[in-house]
C-alpha cells in the first residue's frame, strides 16, 4: 500500500506541475477528482491529510501552508456554496474560502484528532481568506 501511495503522490505532483500557475494565489478544479486545488506559492511540499475532504500542502521545514486540496466539490454545490456564472464563457466560478468553510462544517467532527483538524482548517483560512481565491469550474 505504501508504494501505491508514493506512486499516487508522484502522479499528483506531476499533474500539479502541468498546471502550475504563474500568478499566486490561484486555483483550479479537477473534474476527474471532483476537487479544487488552491496554491498561495510554488515550492516543495508535504501533504497532510486533515480529514475526508481537506488535504493541506505544507512547505518544509517550517510547515507553513502553501496550498490545499478540497474534495467533494459537486456535493458542496448541492449544499449551497455560492457558484457564480462567468459572463459569456459558460463557466461557473466557486469561492475557495466558502468551499473550505462548508467542508469544515460538512465533515463530522470528533475523535482524538479533532483539535488537529480544527487547527489545520484555521491555518488554511488565515492563509487563503485575505486573497479570496475564485476557481473556475469546467
């Protein structure tokens, strides 16, 4: 199982390189994974799975959050995340911070890791709330 996870991590890193933005903060939607990736800066990172919906990307060695992945975007749309039509393009746009907040409230809290979970969501909000990143949905 460890080798499979390493291979998956390598695939995700290669995919991220293909769509590495030139301007930060930025984000993109993966229709295959039904998830949003948001980045505040480029660089090496360590993935930290927070819960079933959120994974944060932390830069070594200081552990600051430089990106995140939020899963279950289609379900979040059903739950009321604001989706804004983009004029004349046929695309829709979703606010990453709104998605992050709804993900926090959707995932059931509990267990011994709840303090760690709350802390990771709070850290992610501190990083991304000031920039208000909007992500185009395809």
